[in-house]
């Protein structure tokens, strides 16, 4: 008798569940929005507009209740959370749930994909680079985040949470090593790498041990889909979510099914997934180490490349690496979280924080400003003009243009931001709205011994380590938080660019030039996060001052023109297929695309892929004379079953009779065969 056994999909915990288990809810909802003509958010390039779908974007929500208090953590596959987006979401939650979900106990985080839509900001700098405040962009994001919380709220049931952590080697690279080396040697010697290779995973199950979801944090920039990309994409972290959910939600299409897998970025401010490093794309030589530029072409020619053959392959490789380690940690997780949940939140005026360095010395933060090296960009996407990273002196030419158009920075802000040569004195620019925020959220939630620190920007590797260390020290003054695990979540609640250490700031590479509140920004954040952690540890959260509320600006405007009336080419109509599929191929929520398989037994078509699937690509190309083409690709996986298939496309076109009319259309390819071999016909 031969017995074949395997480890169960959800290993049964060896320890019985607690008497008073957590109530847990998980939810997911689409937040993609329009995929044509809207700028993508991340590379600050208004010309990089959406032109199709690589993968759909989702919001994923996790709710944990200890019987008396409740916390919510949401990660959305967008560039970052803006202040306006958070305020809009909180307003919708208040209408639905009263004060159950509010600013104190809800963390909103963006995965930081650079291939999500822009247009959801209320500060002028972002309005300019995003082509304004775009209602058709922000509304699907608000709706998706709120719906994901709705789904989690409705699905709450008793469950268990386990924490585990490990390392992923070879999937991230420090893109500003020269800045990192400016940190104290004794501090650097405590770590084996100039990036955080740690991945932390929370496993959520019901009381029967059946999986509900997983949440993981890893420090990497989702920029495998680089600045040349025009398709909406969730990038590498999104692909990790896709793989985990597809494995757990068997029989469901992407974006559907009960199991929710979320991946958030951590302290990734100086971290790239483009692990082959930067090269001069015009000569093949290594870029200059200090300023990441090339002898011919400057910073624009210095580009870092991922491990794959192209951006799709690199996204796949990094995403798979993250997914595989998270899956391993999920399967082996044994350390169970027990104890209360807590939430602490404050609004802080980051332009006027006094930081007490010791008993006799204090320093202050500054009004926001961006340095010259901000315009240089990074090895993941360089600037077009002749700026370079590492600039600690201004340029008379650009400073003259700045002074003529925007006015010169005041002496006060120049001294405060020193050694940053100021390109944009955004804290002194208020037309038509302030260019940068003054009021910023700081927030921590804890679940048992795990603390989630909501960082309102992009903390560098060492900055994140210092924040974690400070929070851990405060929490562990209470025995309930002994051996606490502190995780950094970036891009939360409001976007304030970068957060470098004081030492990294002195070098003034891109990250330092983009640390907008000056050289003591990190110290100010650590002081406030320590205060929140101390209040949690001492049970004094209710005594925390609320802080000054942020503004909610009216009369925001869009710089996008009204979409024109659509026209079809002569002798065609909308939905006509311009180039048909071949008759045979050898194997290799709403949607614009479906791939459908015909079942002979029932004479019905089954949808096997949508535009949320990794294997499909939907390109939208704007043509001339108000004519545009949609191209659909299905990259047939080896796992595809033999049979008869068709590809369908769904969309809308705009016509004008008396008033504009939006009309739905659809198009379908001819049927075609997928077969394991051409000889099986």
C-alpha cells in the first residue's frame, strides 16, 4: 500500500485559539479608473499619460477588532495617498458608519506603483504635474477604497493572526549608496546591507484555520514598469498580490474570491528594484557614481535596469521573488498575535516643529522647499534638463529664471534648508493654492505586539531603521509590547516627498533635495512617532492633542481638456476588429477585455481572462481626427487548455447629437484554436 501525503494548504496551528479572538474582516475592490489620456502618477511627467491596461488596480482592506477597539489598514495600488484623497474617503466613511471609522483608526497607504492614475491632489505642485484635479480619476479611487472597507466590514468573523519575517536577497538595490555612506560608520556596521531585505508577513485565518488573507511589507520601489510605460499597472508588488490571490482563490477570475493578499512598501525611499544598476544607455558604460549622470546626455541617459529582458519580465521576476517568500512565511507562521489593538493619530504642522536634540540643544523644521537635485530625477527616471544629483550650490541660470517667474527664496528659508540650494521655495508659494502641505498626519496602529507606523512619505533605508528603533524603544517600556515587531508603511495618509537622515541630507542627492521640511525632518518625525508610541504604551492616547486640522480646498480645477467627440474610420463602426486573430495558436468586476473559451458540452462561452489578468495587455492609442485604436494581446500561458477561444473588447464612445451622448460598444475576434501542438488539429 502506497500512501502519498502532503502538507495541508492551511497548516493547523498547534496552539488552540484564544478565548477572546479578534474579529477580522478582509476586502478588495477595483480602483482602476479611466485608462486613456489621464497622466500617470510617479515620474512627474505630464506627457506620460495612460494608454491601456497591463493589470487592474485594487484597494485591499483589513479590519481587526479586539472587542472594544477597532483598526483598519488599507493599501491601494496607486502612487500614494494624498491629503485630499484621505479627506474624501473619511467623509464617505462618516456618512456610512458615523465615527466607527475615522482618522484615528484608519490608515490609508499607497503601494507606490508609478503606473497608477494621477489627478487626486489639492496642492499646486501636484496639480501642475498631474494636469489638475481630475474627478474621473479620484472618484474611482475613493469608491474603491470605501468599497474594500465595506466588503471587509461585512465579512468580519472571529479569527487569528500570525506574524513571521524573513529575508529576500537580490530583489532591491540602493540607488543612492553615496548618501547612505554618509551615515555614521558605527550605525552602518549594525546592518549587513544598505537596503532592508526584511519582509514581514501577517497571516489571517478564521478559527478553523482557513486562510482569510495575508499582509506583507517589503522595501522596494514599484518602478519595474519604468518611465517608458503607458499602461496602467500595479507593478511588482501588485504582481505579488496577483500570484498569491490566484493561488488561493481557485476558480475565480483576478480580483475576485474571498482570500485577500496585500503587499505594501516599507522604507524604500532610496531603494530600486532595478537590480542590474545604472548604465549610460547611449554608451553602455557605468554612470558616474557621485551624481548618476553620463558624459553625453547627462542624467537622462543614466538608467537602471531590472533583472529581466524587459519591463514586463523584470516586474514578473521581482513580484515572484516577493510572492514566494511571503508564501513560505505564510505557510510556516507560528507566532500568534494576542492582546489589544490601539490607534494613535495626530495632525502636525511640519513647518514649525522644534526638536529637542539633548538637554541644551534644539533645532527646527522649515517651510517646505525642493532643491536643485529634485529636478535631476533618479536612476529610475532622470530629468530632462541639465540638473545633476548631489548639487549643493545653485545654478545662476536656473536661479535667475526662478527669481523672474516665482520670486527668490527668502533668506530665512535658505538658511533653514542649508545646504540645499533651493529650486522651488514651495513653502512661500501660495497661488492659486499652497504648493505644499503644512499640516501632516502622523499615526500608529498596534495589533498585539505588532506596530504599524504610517509614514507620510518615502523614508530612506536608514531613516526607516531609526523610526522603527525609536518606536520600539517607547513601546517596550510596557511589558505587553516585549519583543514588539515594528513595521514601516510608506506613502500613508498624505504625501510629503522624501525623508532622509540628517547625514544623507548633506549630500543632496535626489532624496535629500526632496526632503521638503529641511535637514531635521526625520528627527521631527521620530519625535512625534515616539510620542504616539509612548501614549499607546502608557494608555494615554486619549490625552494626545488632536493638532491643527488640514485644509479642504474648494474650486480645484482640471487642466485636462474635455474629451472630444469620437469618430470611427471610414466604412467602419465602433467595435470593428481591424486585425483579426490567427485561426490557430500553439501554447505559450468590469473589464475592457475578456478572453473566452467555448464549451462544446453546453454551447456556452466561459470568461477565462480579463484585463486584470497578467496574461492580457490592452493598449489604447490615440490617433488623429478623433480616431483611436485599441489593441488587445493575450500572451497565452503554458497552462492554457486546448480548445476554441475568442477575444472580446468593451468600451464607450462619445458622440454629439444636441448634447454629448456616451454609447457602449463591443467588438469580438473570430474564434481561434489553442492547441498543445499544431499537429493536433
